[in-house]
C-alpha cells in the first residue's frame, strides 16, 4: 500500500484547483485506450475520436508515445507536474512541459532500456507538448467553459464537506484506493510503494473527468498533487437537460434547476453548473420554493435545495409532454 505522510500544516495550506493540463492529460488517457474510462469520457470519445484518428492516422510517434507514457498503472511524471500557482493557464502549464529535457522525459517513461526506438530520438518532450497542445486546442478547449464550472462546483461541494466532516470526509474515496488512515497518513493507492514524507511540501487537489485519477509531483519545488474523478453526475458533459415539456412549462433555466435538484445542491453549485448569474438562479429558486416544488435545509455552512415529492412528480414529465405515471 502506498501512502504519504502529511503534516497538519500541509493540509492547512492545501488547495483545490482547476487545471486545464490535467483535464487534457485525462483526455489523452482516454484516447490511448489503456486506462478505464468514465461515462463522461466515453461520451467525449464518441464525439471526438474520429477527429483525433483523422489527424494522427499513420503518425509514427503518437500511438507508441500514448501506449508507453500512459499505460496501466503508469503516467509519465513530466505530463502531470502540479501547477505552480492556483489559476495557472494552459499555456503556462504547457510551456513547463515543453521545457522538460528529453533525457528526463525519457526517464519518466519508466521503461529503463526498453523504450521504443521512435521515442529515443531528439525532441521527445517537444513532440509530446505538440500533441497535448493539439488535443487541448481542438478537442478540449471548445467545451472548457462548462467543464470548468462543473469542476468548480465539485470543489464547492468538497469544501462544504470539509467544513462539516473534516479531512477524513473529504479524502476517503476521493479516488479508488485512496483513504485517510489517521496520524497524518494518506493512502494514495493500493500499490506496494514505499511511504513518502511530504510534510514540508505543497499539496493540490485537482478534479478531472478521469475514471480513477492519479498523483503527480515535482521536485524542486516540493509540490504534490492528487488528480481525482469529479463527483458523479457533475462530470457529465451534457449536464441534466430537462424534458422539453418541462422547459415549455417552467422556462428553460427554471426547468434545468428543478431537474438538477434531484441531488441536493447549494445556490453556488447551481450557479457553477448552469453558468447563470447568482441573481437569476436565486430568483428561480424562490419561485420553486413558493410553488412547493423544492425545499431547503442547512448543511454546515451551506443551504442545500432539493426537490419535494411534488417537484419530483412535475420533473417526471417525458419528452413528449405525457405524464409518465401509469394510467388505468
């Protein structure tokens, strides 16, 4: 079992951040086909694999690189170095990847002398950066504004859990095989790795659409990260679209809010997921409250909204405008 020894001051300084590079690497992992994929990734692949295959058909570098650098149980370290500052742009992250010496990048493949010949040539890090840049610009960036809101909503949810349940509530099950062991020990996976002392390091937590996630680090600086799967339905690229009949009845945004409240959410989370303004979301919540379609309860510092039985029945209208309850 691999675990990190983490001081309380490291946890106190740790941050949840969004990283466009981490999400792009998660998408590369899905394209490589050697890691498990999440439902959002499978939907993303259905939309984008043809463009990727058309761009890189016959390319002598891309397939060997993906199958070597992102294989079962392994992601090359130079692809997953943590951001140096919160809010770091993709171009900044990419520039750091591009500056990796070829010898370092090759060592990070973890194959010793068994590196494929095509990956021994000069320019390994440069070609890897070109691939990452193309996937970001052509396949990830067009949907990034919504994905970013989804990741920010996940971070809001985890910070709320932290305020009520402490770090154990946040870290247990953040990614498969990960749990808080107590006494400053964080189990990061179930592999038989030697413990690592990161009591004087910085620590970041980064959501992506990956099915399992991974960990990354860079020394110097002493910087570590845990890349984890974004919570369940929040990671679905298309979101929770309301039935057409419900949208006609309530209006598109109000119907979307009611549909999303199948899971209790705060106003801040609804703003992040829908992309609507705080005033607009708050106004729709007041109308739904007055109509008895939603209720609210306090959870720590947050107020969560959820559908009442009446709201659930209204939201169960099918796409053809028919009541989905059984007729006699």
